C-alpha cells in the first residue's frame, strides 16, 4: 500500500505545474490525485500503525491552515475565503503526505523528476501558443500556457531551473536528457511570458550554478554549463520578439516609471499602498483569506474584489492579519532552519528554491499555489530521513569492497 501511495504522490506532484484541467465533481486533476494520495496514506498508516512525528514545518503549516479556516468567521468575502481556505487545507495535507511517504533520500529524487516532467506541460503550451500567435489578452506579444496566468507560468518556469540543474548534476540517462532540454528551453519560455518578477526570481534560481560548480570543479560540469548558455542564448535571440526583450529590460525603470494599477511595477506599488491603507482596519485578524480585493475595494474608483496583492507579505498581512503572517513566517523560518541542517546536495537545492520563491513572492502571491507547499513538504521530509546510501566517509573497507551502511532513522521521529 505504501508503494501505491508513493505512485499516487508522484502523479500528484506531476500534475501540480498544470493545475488548470478540471474534472467533474472533484475539480482539477491535481486535486483528484491529492485526495487519492491522502486516502492511500491514511490506509497505509492504519495498516502499519506508525506515523512520523510532525516537525515544525508541518506544525506551522497546519496552524496557518486552521487560522485561514477560522477567518471564515470574520471575512469580508465569504466566497473567496472558503475557496482559498479549502486550497490551503489541501496544500497542508500535501505537506503531511510528503513528509509521511518520503522516508529515504533516494525517494526525494522521483518527486523532483515528477515536478520537472510536469513543468514541460505549461512550457510546451507557451511555445505552442507562440507558434500559433496566440498572445495574452491585452498584450498579444506576451504568451502563456492554455488557461494559465502569464505571471504564474513565468514563476513556475524559473522555479524549475534549480531542480533541472540538480538533476543534471545528480542523475543519468533520460532524466538528465530531459533536464538538459528544460534548461535550454526554459529561458525562451520565460522571455515569451515577459514576466519581470519571474526574471528577478530566475536570477536568484540561477545562483545554484556557480554554487555547485565551485564544488564540482569538473571539466564536464563547466562544459555542460557553457553549452547550455550558448544554446539558450542563440534560441532566445532567434525566437523571442523585440517587444519581450524591451519589456524585460525595463524592469528597473518600471519601479519609478509611469503606469496603470494593473500592469506596471509602479502600479503594483500603488496596489501595495492600498493594502497598507486597508491593513489598520483589521490589523490582528485580517480581512479573511482571499479577501484582499474586498479589503482594498474602497480605494478603487472602479471596484476590484478579484484583485490580488502581487506581494505575498502585503497580501498575508491584509488577508490573515499579524497572526496569519507570523504563522506563515513560522513555516518559512522552520524551513530555513531545516535547510541549514540538511546535507549536500539537498541543502543547496532547497536554499536556492526558497530564495527563488522569496524573490518571486515580492511581485506575486505564490503562497496560494500548490508548488509552494510541495517545496515545504520536501523540506519537512528532510528531518529524520533514512540513510540508505554508501557512506563514503566512514565505511570500512576490505580490499576494494566497501561495507554498506544499513538504513537508520531517528527513533524520536516516529510514533506508534
């Protein structure tokens, strides 16, 4: 049953990057797999009689979700709150499921592969829409995946860059080939979305390359890097329209330039200022999960209940209040502490992904997206993982043979 649950978890992570295909009754495909894997995990625990002790990451995730659900009691927008609270509940469940099912470091890799393979769906959709000349509404020279927001797709694409690089360095065969293809095509997809916030996040994600190269110190690693840079640059110059280059190049100037509320960086700063004006009205409890638009609506001449904060900190402060922001900061802080104690190469990967997320969150709301909580789940699973690999530093050697260390786990990490 545990293996079956892991297969369902793989399918869930695979569908997270293209969480826009709906099914009758259950909603999106990822929600269907999410419900299935939760059920399979519960049955597995019932059969085995053992459950991993929650860590701080999972504890804060549950507390934040409970607070979001409680905000139904005081929300300014019940429909938006119940929708987002349901999403948070599913996301917190995914953190628990990943922590419960990922028991060895070898079991982390398949989930990274699943996420990378899933990223090809929106990436290919962006490239296909460019081929067909189907741009976004209002900006026909920007492209995105079918049914997906361009800003969201841009952030997803850059989120996959550190994962793809990790797989290139750690895996072999078709997985490495797929990761190389992704690294060569993802920058083109990002430029086609013309998402400036994602561009800044991508620069943070690219930090994994010099960090790992300084440790690898191999000719092959430098050769791979050089080839990818050349191929990616040539493809971008050949394919990406001039408008997209100009838009991405205006990132710095847009912070101080003129623009409207919904389009430019200056517009987002205005939107943040509206949120900060609304915050004092309900500083402790907030306006309710997902109720940012309702909270700032009085400051818009034409209304705006469906508007997002475009900044995770401002959004959480207005929607969840000081309490909710602190609880989410607890998830982030616990993740950072776990990452600090994580061994290489995962410590570097999680740190770069968390930094990428943080930079992307400065101009977006990734806290509401499922890929954020998959990251939290993978980080949570790091504490107490089984060691099931060849210990190259302490293994006793007899001739040319090494003694394999048996799997072990912290006794305090399991209950039952």
